[in-house]
């Protein structure tokens, strides 16, 4: 898994944080944008939270397009995310990941 926090654009003062990355167990890129609450002391609220389902976002460009209006995206970010995905393909699932996969995708009785 990789995770990168991007710099919010200067004209988006309500943006608390912007995050993109690669989630190997879910086989998806993800994008998150959190906005500062209008209520003092409240936690930031997720405005965008995509890439939570298996294989939901298949390209780095798609994930970056979701956050482009909120953050300054480094020129090489798509290449870094794609490299994270490619480098993670040889990693084996751990016991907890295997257990969750069995719960989510039970073996068929065919």
C-alpha cells in the first residue's frame, strides 16, 4: 500500500487534506479529500473517498482526476502510483488479508 498527502491548492482554504495511493489488497487506487468542518473543533469531513471497493479505480490518472481540483498534483505522481502498483504485484497476502478475502469471496461449492 502506498499513501501520498498532496498540497491543497492555495484557493481552497477549506481543504484539510488530500490523499492518493495504491491499495494492494483491494487492487485499487484511492483518492480522498477532507474538508475542514464549519463547526469549530469538529473533525474534517470526507468530501471524496473513492477506491474502497475491490478494483474500483484501475488507473492512477483516474484517481488523480478526482483530486485535481483540490490539490497540486506533482508531475510525476501518476508514474509513482503506477510504480507502487507494479512493485506490489509480487507481494504475497498476509494471514489477515487471506482471511478477509475468504470472508468477502467465499469459496464456491461447485
